[in-house]
C-alpha cells in the first residue's frame, strides 16, 4: 500500500461563506467519485486558499460530510504570488491506496482548470 496525493483546485466568484463551503464540497465529491475512495482510506487533507478568501475555513465543509469527521484536516494560505489565480481553493488529499501514480485522477474545476490543463482534461466535470 502507498500514500498518494490527490490534487484538487477550484475557484469561487465571491468571498462568501456558503459559496466557499459549496465549492469545497463539490471539489471533494469529484475527487471521491473519480478515485473511488472512502474516508477510512484518507491519511489527511491539506487545504489552502488564496489570501482573498477570508469568509470561512473550507475544512468546515469537509468536516460536515458524513464519515469525514475524524479525517485530519489542515488549512493554510497559498503563497501570494503576483498574478496568481484569485479566489482559489486547493486540496491535497493524502490517500492510502494500491493505485499507481498514473491511476490517480486529479480534479480541477472552474477557473482552476487553467492551473493544470494537462490534468484538467481528465476531469469529467
């Protein structure tokens, strides 16, 4: 068994609590569906946001999902690089799996598809 990282990113249009929580839930649900994972397989989830997202912690959305209450979560700020994608939420889901690296499906939604167009084409969203 290996620990693999599954990357995800999405954007919101506004710095609003409900929008941030909904976008985080949507992204994680896509990661779950695309990779066939369950909460017991998750080692941890690292969540980052750009500095313009201050309305809530995205991890609140994950904690509210059934079965995810005990998954270790950590939130942090992205490095504020000039010209970087604004209003962006990113996840690094660390999963215990037998899958090879090339079997992992990373999920990029909305404007975040620009971050990794080479991987975004794999997303069925």
